[in-house]
């Protein structure tokens, strides 16, 4: 990537660069009209004109780079905090808010979109660290801030992570039991990190994709909940809801832009806009508001007919969601009857690559790993491709130290990055831990929303698919 983009696309510092890339340039749109020759002329003011054989000039339309262009291009591989698009930013959220105000004034209430925002635990911890608040207070003040802006519902993605964890365990058990008959059943690779998914699709194609879990990330499951379940409860169609998520990395913008998460009938995405921790902080600054000064309001509930004494909670394991811990504990119990009370990981080459094993009669029956950062990911994949992977499951995240250290988390100013990360992690772990499924709302949603845990609708709403991206011949890249 280079700085030669328009104002609609900006670059930020990369924290985990993979390979030098060609310049990502798509400056003009060429339309072939006939077989006559011609040339492109660039004027002093930067406009493009096509001059045909008759000497006539036609002004060319400037093409726009979208997130889908980035997803479809294999010209570069970086950790995904490299791209910000106008359609996926706080400016777009503000535009929708202003549109709603105009519709209200003009009494065009049928055009008003119901605004819903879902906040990730990692982003909440980052903002709590910035403003020296505890997690509960941060959640309540963020709710107040977004309500003040015009957001109708402020939700917590911990609920959707419950579904991700439960579905990931079910998929692992199925794969483990079929490992002797399905060649690519194991290792199962986690699917919650869109930076890792984008890398796998662009560089390893069909070889690695079958190993990746089909379970949607918590962000996209939240999208399904909001656009399908909540919309039904509110007697709305999915395109009458504008759903925003607050996430710790820019890659989530790429994920939300995938065509797999687009409803063609209503021309609506599961997640319409992704804003990041650092963008929420920028919004507070632009509004002239300190989070500390805001009043406290309780988060909203996604269920409108099941009143609960709602309190924030978390899941055990890594700050990336605890996928490895949850699957390991329950697989040990379900497959081998072992109750593991404490998981002890062994650090391998570095702090971002560690593993845990379960032995039965001197034989290793479960070997799990957590691999953060692309250098560790590449090592894991290379072993897999050589047929030498020892693992049954790998929790993979693109960012070193995982999601608490996402590329769009608020950066250190007066303290070292290491000290800030430690503070964010401590805040993340400071709230009570629950086992996935303990929340009665989860079981209710499995029945009322999905019609049961193993239905076609559960498959549709909670799972997805991947697509190998054909490599582009570097010789075809053109510099304008």
C-alpha cells in the first residue's frame, strides 16, 4: 500500500507487515467502446481524458477502491489495520444519524433507521484503560454516549461470542470423531480473526481453507442476531436497522464487507458499519466529551420479552475470546471423561506461540495451540502443508498478544505500550467469568430464534464459508 490514495482511503501504521506489496492503484475506469485505438491523457489538474483516433476527448470517471476490491486482490498481504474506507467509519455513522434527524423533522418516519450498536469486550477494555475507569462504569457511560447520539440500542457482543464458542466446540467434537475418515478434519483452525481469514484465502487457497472452522465470528453472529431476531421482534425488516459494531481492529471492516454477510433480497449487510476503539475515542474528542463526565445508563437487551438482571461477564481463556480453553476443557470431558480444572500452557518459541496437551496412558490425545502474529501463523501453516502439524486445534489471531492488542486499540501516550497492554488485559479479566451457555438467554435464543441447536437455520445464521482468491500475476500490475 502507498500514500497515493484519495481522501476516501487512508493508511495507518502497520504493526505486523508480511510482504512488500505492489502499489494498490485503481485510478480510473476504462470502458471499451469500439476497436479504435486511443490514449489516456492526464491534465495538470489531475483529470483523466481518453483521446480516441479521431482526436476527440472523453473525460474518464475516477474509479473508487472499496473493501471488496481489497478482498478480491491478492497483490498484498498485511495485517489488516491498513485500510479505512469512508463507508466503514464514524463519518458514515454520523451521516446516518443526521439523515434520521432530517427524516424526523420532515415527518418521514418510515425512512428513519433504527440504530443499533454492539460493543466488543476488547474495545470496552481499551476505552476503560484510556479514561481510568472500571469495565462496568465504562459500559454504562458508553451506553449514555451512544444514546445521546441517537443510537436506539447499545448491546454487548459477549452474547454472540457465546454462540461462537458453543458452535466451535460442537464442530471440533464432530471433526475429532471423524478424523480417521475425513483427511482434512484436523487440525481445526479458529475462524474469529478476519485478518487471518483474509491471509488464508489469499495465500493458501483451497489447501488450508478446509481446516478452518466454519463458525462465524462473534461480530457476524451479532449481525445475524440484530438483523434477523431483533428485527423480527421490532416488526422491522433488516434494512430498516442500521447496525454498527465497535471492534479492536480494522480487519473487522473487511469482514463486515464480505459478500457472504450480505442479504441480497433486502440489500442489507449483517453489520452495516464498523468503528474501532480509536475511532470511538476520536468521536468523544470531536463531541468535546470526556467519557468520565457522562452519566451512566444500563446496556440494552437484545431480547424484548425476557427481562434479566443484566450484568457484564466474560469467558475464561485468552483476550481473543478463549476459544482454545473452552474447546480443550469440554473436549477433554466429552471425548475422554477427564475433568481439567486448570489449563497450563507451555510457551514455545515466543510468548505468542504456546500449547497445551492432554495425555491418556502416556499417549497425547489432545494437543492445542495458540498462535498470535503472522510469523507464528506462517510456521503453523508450513507444518500443516508439510503434513507435520501435531495439533488438533489452533486458536489463531493476526495481532501479537491477540485481540486486546488489536491494531485499532487506543495507543499508549504517557506509558509504554507494554504497560498499557497489561492494563487493558487486567481490565478485560476484571469482570466475572461464566461458562458459555450459562446465560439463560442463549438457550432461549437457540429455541425461539433458531428452532433448536442443530437446525438448518442455526447453520445459516451461525456458520459461513470461505473462498480462495486467485493470485494475481505481479507482471500485470500497472503504475499510473
